């Protein structure tokens, strides 16, 4: 199974200061609010920090959750006003 971090409330995917500091300690790279797209959400370090800290990983206006999906699914994160879900990728034309 693939684990993916999402925000489950209207707002933004934001780590708490404690979680962001732990991420930097583990990776040597500072966490940035620009790190919130796509594949970075399955970062094993990010997942472990959210699992370990639980609600203490939540930044302001976020309620972070780990979602598990089958390994063979091509996925993307979709949202409505910050409330996110994981969706299987499909072809789209405009």
C-alpha cells in the first residue's frame, strides 16, 4: 500500500512548527508550504512524522490524515477549498 498525506478540512496543508522542525532535522531540507504538491505527499519522512505526532503535526487551518491506496494506482491530490482527497488519475482533454 502507498501512504499519502492529505488535509481533511477546509484550509491548507500546513505542518505545525514542531513537525516542520522534525522534517528539517530528518532530511536536512526545510519544509516549505510550497512542498505540498503531488508526489512529495508520499514522502516516507513526512508520513512518519505525521503518524508519530498525530494531531500535533497539524498546522493552523489543517487536519492532516494519512490515506492508504494500492501501490499500482496512479494518483493525484484534488481539493475543494483546501479540503483534499486522493483520486486516481484519468485522462482529461479541454
